[in-house]
C-alpha cells in the first residue's frame, strides 16, 4: 500500500492538488511494453482521461492490446524531448516504463547500449518533465544483484533512480509540490504477447513465487548477508497487475509528497488502495 494522505491535509497538499487540477492527461512512456501497457489499461479502467501511451512505433508490443480508453501516440523518442515536450505541458502525471531486458547486454547488446536504454532515456524524460513541472511521476525501476553480467543494466537503472530522487529539486516544485513514486520489483511476471499470441509467463512463475513467499525468512537473511549476489533474486515475482495498481494508485489516488520507493516486499501482494 502507498502511504497516501488526503489532498486537504495542509497547504502543501493543496498546492499539489491545484497543480494537478490545471492538467488532465497521463503519459505512459513505453506504453506498448509489458509493464507500460498494463499501467495504461489500469489507468483507463479507473477513469483517467486521456491516457496517452507514447512510444517510437505503432507496432503492438509485449503488453498486447491497449484496450478502450487508451490513445497511442507513435513517433515519440525518449532521447529526443522535442518529440514529446508539447504533450508534457498538459500532463498531470508521467509514467516511465522504458528500457531493455537485463540479459540484452549479453545477447548481442553492449554495456553502453544498456546504459542508454535503461538510464539515459529515463533521465531525458525526467528532465523534460521537470522543465514542464509535471506534478506526478512514476518510474518503473528494478531491484537487482550486482553481477558483472548486468553491469550496464544496473548502472542505467541506478542513474535513473538517482535522477528521480532529485525531481522535487530539478522541477522546482519542491517535495510539497510533487510526488515521485519509484517502483523496484525484482522479477515481473504475467501474460506477455508474442504478436497476438499470449504467453502466460505467470503460470510458470506461480510455483516459485509461492515457494519464495513461504521461505521469505531464510531468503531475506541470505539477501541481507550477500546483497551483491542475491539482491532481488530471492524475492517472489511481482505480478504485472500489482505494479499497474501501485502506479495507478499514485496517479489517481490521494497525493503524497516528495519521493516514495516501493521494493519487492511492498509490491508482492499489493492491493489497490
């Protein structure tokens, strides 16, 4: 659950509420992807309007069909803010779910490419949003071990998180004028799509998720002793719908102030507020 407070709690919350009232749209960067599409659908289901899924291509991605209430905008490159700055001016919230898979670095990619896709692209969106003073930000990040095989992926994710933590300052809104939610799952599971074909990855992960939840005590002990080896690895998979609900709660629910981080322990079993 998010630690949410009513908008009328004090003058600072009123400031954030008024900033939100002047804007309407929610932008989901990476809205064709596995997590981004789930977030866009959840927002539309809750009545957010308009929900804009933004990406470079019109092609369906791993997230499947976006469904009613979600408008897709193509031709948007996160590394080129001029392709989306006009959209940010009317945005009450931005969800950033862009990057490449952690194994891409070892399967034909490179460390530099991993940093670019998982770090620099996220940073470009955060800085453009800060310039336009978007009051709500959700960054989909990750919890991971410090394996050398994931070096570029990890460095990129860490760079993005560091930038998100600075958002209250870089936007000039201050902690009282914005809310930034950083989601840090380990493994994310659910139904992915290969073209129009659903691939129920959740079914394969369900037994392991149950086992890791049952043995959470020993797993947490191992992670605490050797975080560089086991960080995030021994955490149960987070269902993509749990991530989507946490993101939507932050966007559509009562406002909190400043920066909050939800780790796997908070996301596994997450229930909408």
